[in-house]
C-alpha cells in the first residue's frame, strides 16, 4: 500500500531512540522529510545520521520539551529548515516509577509538564502551519496505562489520561478543518525506558531483570513484548493520508495485553 507520505514533512519529539526513533525511521523510509528532537544532542545527532541514509532531509533540533518556550522554537526550526509542516508526532519520556506517597507537588508538576503540557504547547505552536497542509495530522503518544493502569506508575497512569482527553477533544474541535488527531497507546515494548522500568521492578521484588522480562512476556497473548518497529509502522499509518478518515482514535499497540472490550 502507498501511504501517500512521500514529500511530506514531520516534526517528531522524543525521537532520538525508542518509540520516537522507530516512528521517525518508518516515516523516513516512506520519503518523509523529518525534524527530530530530544534532550541529548549527541544521541540526537547519531539518530539523525541513521535516518539520513534513507535519502530524505533530516534536521536535528535538540531541546527539553518541558521548557515552555521550546515548542515554538522546535516548530520554528522545522519551518526554517524544511519549509513546511504536515505531520506532528508528540512524544516525551515518561515520568519516573513510584507509589503515590513517594511523590510531592514538585514531582507531580514536572510530570504534568513532561507528559501533558508538552503536547499542549507543541500542538498550539504547530496549528498555524498544519492549517496550510493538504493532509495535516497529529499523533500523540500516551500509554496503555490510560486504559489499564500499570502498578507503581501513578504519575504516568494519571497524567497521560489527560493527553487522551486532549487528543479526542481536538479531533472533535478541529475535524471540520481537516486536521486529524489520534493517539497510540503502546504497551510493553523493547525500549530503554522499559528496561529501566523492569530493572526497578526487579529491585523492588528481589528478582532479576531476566525474570521480569519473562513475566512481562507472559502477560501478552503473543508471548512477547512489542518491537519498536511494530510501533513505528502503526504510527506511520495513522499519520499518513492512507488513514484520512481516522481521527479521534486511541489505538492500543499492545499485542492483546489489554483485556477490556472497549
């Protein structure tokens, strides 16, 4: 299937590795010009070099999306270097694990900045340019935890749900302008963040990381965690013109881990 992505331009945050890089790579393979962002400039530069091998234009825009001014800078940098913006992929590393009573107000506020306000600011900064696109699309990255809370992740369970509410509301509010808004709800995927979460779990339980990986694999009907590229392909489809009548969807990419009906 031709996804209709060739010649489009995308901005992806949190894209130097893990899920964000997987989405950027899937788009690059489809001929999308890409602006990628993350906090670590060195890792981001290496990611940009990998993406450039697919023959598209790639620009690296380092910065912390919890900085209130960074959204406009990232969108402005994309326009200045690539000339337009068709696709926006909003993603950021998740809040730390921990139980409810282990976090203070400052912890909660930082998690809100990271996992909610970063989406708000990026979308707000991008809208004027998305309105100029023939096929504008926004994809927020949340978590399966918005449907099925994950133990010891109270910050993520709580705050990512707000991003789902934002995504659905904007799909309704701006659908008449042709701008689509969807979200992917990934489950356990083989990324650095998941490795860190399972290491934390192993430490708390007195087990090994390998034991926790096996236990997590057994939670999926498919008997394994997702590969980042499986997430990336789903992201590329939802962002693409091939998904032109899909908006307001919260797509679980979880191998059937979520047991609910809706």
